[in-house]
């Protein structure tokens, strides 16, 4: 069966819930090799996981803050870039890696690769600033289908991520600067709210450039404050800190 690694970005508000989430991940995410936790020092120690210090990435929280002018959402944009750059900053990460948000609990056994191609799960979110931001990165990047790519997890492929970086960097004539281009093109009106989405960008990029090399599916999932009798039959549940 096709193997992948799992990558989870750990924010300061999710350290405790992560300890509850990891057993669900181990039980229900099928055909994975390693689980990597990207966190700021001190790194979190959970049996069966590998901690990765976020300071080994090519950008820092302070550098992001300098570009977006000390926005209260610095950590939010940081974790988006950590997901995209994980394939280049985590040693020996497999070609395909599944990013799962640290508050997302898979309740049923679930596959994420089919014939070595990613399976994308859809959502219903529609936030115009995300698409305005995408088209600033490259004029070809646009919403392709009605469904959203925001579903609190996504399979990334290192070669495809590099292709996305090259597409954007070549358009802006700035080799090696994807993360800076990403931040500099967020509309200042939305920086303090939600001005960019790595999931929407990568989802649309795959639909545009690799339409025959992916699978799209609907799963039964909800945002909630807990796993309860109403949602325990879902495929997964995301327990966001603002709902707890």
C-alpha cells in the first residue's frame, strides 16, 4: 500500500488537545510511516511521534511579523507556511505527507492515497479574500470547483509543492522567495482576519495542473466543541479552540 508521513503543526493553544488527538490519528489514519509534530520550543514529547523544532525552517515568526506588521495572526500565517515547507525542512520526509490540523480527530479508518495519488476532501467554506490572494500569487490560480479545499487536513506532495513555488516565484521573478511573496500579497484589509489559505491555494493548484492525478471526495465531518452523541458517527470532527 502507498505510504505517507503525517505532519501536525502544534500551536500553543493545542498542546493539551493534541495528546487526546494522537491516539485517534494512530488508530484511524491508514498506511502512514511517521508522525511529525512541528512545534516551538519546548518541543512536545508524545510516544510514537517525532518533534521538529520550527526554528529549523527557512523563516521565523519574527520575520513573518516584520512583513505583516505585527499582526495578531502571525502564528496563523506561520502554520500555513510550515505546512507548505515541511517537505523541504523535515529531513527524510516521504514524498507524500498528510497534514492534519492538531484539533482534528479521525473517528473512522481513512485512506489518503489511491494509486499513489492524493485524495482531497472537500468543504463548504467560501471566503473571497482567499481567492483574491491566490490570483495575486499567479494569474492562473483561481477557484476551479464549487467545493472548498478547506477540510482541516490535506495530502501534500513535495514535487507538486515545489512546482507551485516555482510557478509563483517565476511569475514574480524572485527565486526562492515564495514565503515572502505569499505574505506580501495578503490584502492589508484582511491581515488581521483571514487573508490567505494554503489549503485553497494548493487544492486549486492541483485541480488546475494535475486534474487527472488526484481524487476528490466528500467525507462526513463537522466543527464542534467535542466528540459527542450527535457527531460520533462522522468520519472526523474538528474541535477548534474557539468552540471549546
